[in-house]
């Protein structure tokens, strides 16, 4: 018996379009991944950082042939659009919010690429972060497609895999790329030219300065709030809570807690690290 395939609409995602002849060079100097090498119809995961190398926005960048489509957090897309506009200067770039023209979908299950699950009119591609996440698709507004899973199903799927979800897991203007596993989720091009926030990101990676990473946990009891301190049985602080959904969650933890699959405590709740194979927690 094969694992069933699932798909659901992601109402918490929006879509920005970057067009114009300078679109590739424009984004190339801003975000963490290599825009110039994205093949048409394919996508890359990336962050926009502060000048100090801290998290601002995450995005899945798709090359649509004559433009770049940015799959972003819907609630924060206005802020991202304003930030991109400030960098435009004299570049021949067109920026637009096209969220009303498309819906963003996720697919996962037996067909990891999801190609057989999407209608011909859908712009679909493999999720660039992790093969087990499945695929993403952009459907024109009004397109009729049956969702056979809920957004909660999708959230539990990505939590089980240990994949952060933008500002739900990465504190804005505070989270570091490597601590948030951007490097392990194929979100950084180490050999590209300069981009905003590159210095701290590269230094943390090449000097093996990382001491913490985000990892999935199973929760026995009530889920701690974002930022709640997680300790071992002796009260030693080992991490901080991030997003959660029922019995699953993510936490930013010291590496020794991750490698040891530690059991942590927050109030009356116990949390056990469930490290996935892809999460290699060395610096």
C-alpha cells in the first residue's frame, strides 16, 4: 500500500512578482541564495536579512520565464514589498503584489514532486527546501481544485520534518540564518557574490561558530508559548520554544540537546527532541 498524496491551499501565503530586465541582478544582491542559476519553472528558498545578518523575510523564488515570483508570508508581504522598493533605485525592475491573482498550494505524500497531483494550469515545482516536504503550486485565482487535506495537516507535516515557518519560528531582526537551518534547507549560496547580511552569515558558517539550531520536538502536555525557556531536569537552560501544533513543535536548542535527543521541561510539560536525518547539527 502506498502513502496517499495530499494537497491543501495555503491561505497564509502571498505572492509578489519581480519583473523587468534587471530583476535577476536586483534580487541577486539582496537575498541569500543564487537567483541567477534558477532554471525556468524551478524555485529556490532564500532569506532577506538585515545588514547585521538577522532574519527579515523568507521566500520561495520561482523563475517564471519573464519574471520572478516570490512565495511569501501573506501577513508580511506589504513590509517586504516596501523594503524591496527602497533598494530599487534606478534598476529596471517592476514590483507588484499579485496575491489576488493566484493561490498558493502545498502537496505531499506518495509523489514527492507532486507532478501528477496538479492540473495543467498550475505552476508547480518541488519544494526547494526538503524533498520530503513535497511540492508547491500556484493556481490562477478562481481555479477549481479539491483540497483533500487541511492547513493543520500541512502544519503537522512540516513540524514533524523540523522545517521552520518564517516569522512563526524565526524572530524578526533577531534570528540567525545558520541557527535556523537555512544552510541545511538549501537556502544559502556560499559561492555567490555579496548580498545584504552576508558577512555575519558567512563568518558563522565558515568559522563553525553556531552553537544552537532549530529542531523538532514532541510535546507531552500543553505546548509552551513562543520564547518559553526549555531546561533539562537539573534546570540548565538548553533552548527556547518556537511554533507548535498539538503534540508537535519546534525549538531553538543547544547542539548537545539535539545530538542527545534530550528530554526538556517547560512548566509541567515535557518535550523530547525528534531529530530528523537531514538535520546534521554541527556548526
